[in-house]
C-alpha cells in the first residue's frame, strides 16, 4: 500500500501537477474579498487533496501578479499547505523533515523560475 501511495505522490509531483502553470496555463485568481478568499483557501486546505494543496501554494504565490496583497490568514494557510506537502514528501521518500523542507523549497523556487520565464 505504501508503495502505491508513494508512486502516486511522486508521480503527481514529477508530472508537474500543481505546478504554477497547471490546468489552463494560468493560476486561479483568488477572490479580492478577504472573507471569500479565506473560505476558498480553507476549503482547499481541508479537502486533503494534494492538487488542492498545490493550488493553494501556486495561487497565493502568483497573487502578486495581479496586485493582491496576502493577509495574515492567507500566509497562514499557505504555510499549512506547505507543511502538509512537506509531511507527504517526508513519508513518501522516508526522509527527515529538514530534507523534505529543502526538497519542497527548491522545487517551488524552480517552478517559480520556470513560470517567470514562461510568462516573459
């Protein structure tokens, strides 16, 4: 069972799912209304689906492209989504928290660079 789960998570990551250019090639614009944004992000966080966690990370990081300033709640949910992803990587790869954090951080930086190059 663990191998199947590991294959799904790593396949999901290696295929670029949850990348900054997932779906139609553009991040989803978050609602400008902080209350609506909180509800949307919280629902995605609570879904437990990796694709929703990737979407939270992608959409909050790309919010600056349309001048949306993240509030404390947005940053908190972003942090939780990253932590959940780190925990998944830790479990799947059987590595230490620090190594999983580094893996996620480096992958996010790589995808951000690719996204910036793609957009220019």
